[in-house]
C-alpha cells in the first residue's frame, strides 16, 4: 500500500467535524500532521481562555454554578487553565485584556435562559454527510416557550464587526460565513429530530453582544454542499501544501502570518516555518522568537 492509499484509508474511516473540515482550508500541511500523522498538537492561550468560558457557561446552563459563583470560579481558574502565553502585542497586554473581558462579561452576564426550554447543553450530535460520519457539539439548544421556535446558540470569543445597518463588516464576512456553516451543519441532526430549526444565534461574550439570524434553507443547503465538497477535496488531496498566507509572506520576504506563529497546532513542528525562519537574518528573527 503506497502513501496515498494509506492516507485514503485513514480519511475514509474518519469521523468529520466542522472544525476538522474548516481547518483543511487554513493549512492542508497542518491538517495532515494533525489528523493523518497524529502529531502532538500545541494549544494556544486564546483557545484555553475560550474553553474556560465555555466550561463556565455550561455549568451555568446546567445550574451547577449560580450567577453569583461565575466570577469567582473564573478568577480561581484562569491561571490554572490558561497555561500558554498570549502573543506579544505592543499596544496591549493580551493576557490581561482577555482576562478583563471575561470577568466583565461574567460580572454583567445577560444570558437569560428562563424564557426557554433547554433541549441540550454541550449537546453531542452525530449525523451523516452522504456516507461520511460527522460529529458536533451544540453549546445551547433552546426552545422558545412563547412560540416553540428552536434556536441553536454558540458561544464565541471572536469579534464580529456589525455596522449600524445591521450588516456584517466587510473584514469579518468570511469569518462570519464560517460561523454560519458550523451551525448549519449542526442544524442537520436537529432538523431531523424536531422537524424544524428557526434561528441561529451567537453569544459574542468578549464583546457582550448577541448576533442572531433566521434559519435560511438556501444557506443550509449550501453549507451541506460545502461539507460534501470539502470531504471530497480532502479525499483527493495529494500535495498537502502550506498556508497560503505563509506562501505570500515567504514570497515577499516577510515573517510568517499570525496564525502560523501563534495558533497553528504544529507551529513548533513545521519544517517549512523552521527552515524559513532560519533563513532570515538573526536580528530580525529574534523579534518573533
């Protein structure tokens, strides 16, 4: 069995998820190391901070923490759970910024669940895209008591710019499209179980705001098709090239992009990045190490 056949066999037996599919577009090389070679993954302070907030909001929704306990739990656990260093930033201490944003949200939490029947908290959903097994976890699955609308809610630490018109800022549209794809995929098993999904909603907790859209069957079908197409691309991939922004940086003799330096799960195990950094002058390289 050649290398391509081995990859194809592994991919063919793989359970897919939105994050796994989406990460393929960020960097196929990283994807292969993560999911085919099963190399050890590096985490990040941003991801750890987000996981802590998800844990707290899960406990809150399950009545394991009262509204008065949230900030105390957060303060007691932030340094224990957020063990990676945040990226350096000449304008702000990112660790302090993330900490303050989380504490401010929990001190003033407005996640009102009394008007809803809670159908699931961190609910595991399993479904198929064609013959491919898929899995996801819904942060909150809610039914509005007043009108029986079913709402899929996701907690996000990310920022999304919303204009006065209500439209998404141009710089964040691609990011928001990925948000929608994720929840539309999660909607598939929910729709199959309940017969309808009415709204998709995001709790942008660091910004203390909510973003909500009605369920759109056209966007739902497009998201399912995106998943099918992505799975096919992964199955047919042979080159496993590197992040496109990194290629651009190398061509322009610049440093690797933020993702490659700070968020990539293989950032200390990327031969391309290591070799490229070693090719840069010592005095410039030290700025990023």
